């Protein structure tokens, strides 16, 4: 597990007591209902993608390009199945940057991994914005989002590796999607589509169930053929009538692919 307080050591690696290569295996989760807001606003307080990962305003600077190179190098290492540990010297070497450069951009390795999580979150929101366009109501919005998220886990093991096996923290994303799901739940309750006696509990149960299902699709414990059943059960948990839930769960929906990994904050 990544030490959240990992700091620079005199050798440019991790602090005393932590090996120079830090094992990064803490889970992270992606997926839940997204409203029709611009996708950059998925993260509270962040409206411009490059600002979300610490990039400066236009035009691009050398600092922007170096930071992007470090994030790309980190993703490449996290995606490499032969790499079981990741260290700051590895990242700097792969990025072609000077030794000591890393800490001009990130306080710790965990902060850099968190920045990768922001990139993944924004990419998922970008795709969901198109997937959910034209949704008739909150139930269809949630169904489309759920299907896209689970298909992502079934179709893109590289994404799953970053989301679940790289050490990216879950709290930021879960908090963000819970906030947006709350808006969709409110819309659904107000229109009589959803039944939620307690919004917080409903959001928690939905996000937790989605997390478990997403992980199972990534690990191969569930198959793509079981996605409709998962969607139907989640919708019924929100009070959607069984017949309507079955129709939404069986609806045809083309998988919207992500851009290839690694993701650049400059794109």
C-alpha cells in the first residue's frame, strides 16, 4: 500500500522506513450518475481540465510540459504488469527529466498518483456526457451511466488496472459522484421515478453496489452478459418499477471508448 505521507529522501526516493520502490495497490473506483453539467465540473471547484492537474493557463510553458511528462511516465509504470513497485527515480528517468525535478511539481508520490486519478475522473466524465445526452429522465440517465461504467470495466482492463490496482485514492471520486447522484436522485424523487426515504443512505448503497460490481467485472468474476441484471437490480433499489427497470436494463447502448492510456493533461 502506498504511504500517504511519502516524502523525498536524500536519495530522491521514499522516506526512511519505506523502500525506494513503493508498492501501490490501494483501490479506486470510477462510475455513477452524472448530470448534464459540463464534464469538467464533475470535480467540485474544478472547471478547466489543465487546472485540475496543476497546469498553468495558456499558453503552455516548459513547466506544463515537464509536469505532463511526469504524469505520463507514472501512468506507464502503473500500467506495466512487470512493474510491481513504483519509485520517484523510476518516474523521473522514464520522463527524461533531471533528478530532483519531481518535487518541484508534486509534494509526494501519493500526490502524483492523485493527479492521475483526476485525469481518469475527467476522462470518464467526458465520455459520460455524450452517453447520457438525450436521457428522458433520471432513471434512464442512471441506467446509461451504469452500463457505460460496467462496460468500461469489462472492456478495458488497462483502465481497471489504474482504477483498482494503482494506489489511486477512492475518496475524492466517490465524494464527487455521490454529489452528482444526489442531484439525479432528487430529480427522480420529485418526478415520482425514484423512492429514497434517506438520500444519503440511497447514495451510499448505490455507490457501494456499483463499486462491488465494477470490481467483479474487472476481475472477471462477472461477465458482460450479467450487466443488464446488475442495472435492473440497482434501479429497483431506487424504487423503479420492475417492468421499467427491466426495459431500461435491456436497452441497446453502444460502448463509448476512452482515449488510449496513458492520458495527457495537455490534450
